[in-house]
C-alpha cells in the first residue's frame, strides 16, 4: 500500500508493494 503517498503526512518507511 502507498499510505505514505495517500496520506498528508511526511514520507514514512511504508511497505511499497
């Protein structure tokens, strides 16, 4: 999921699947 890009938050180490 690209929650880091969809959420209005700073780029976090999310699992970019």
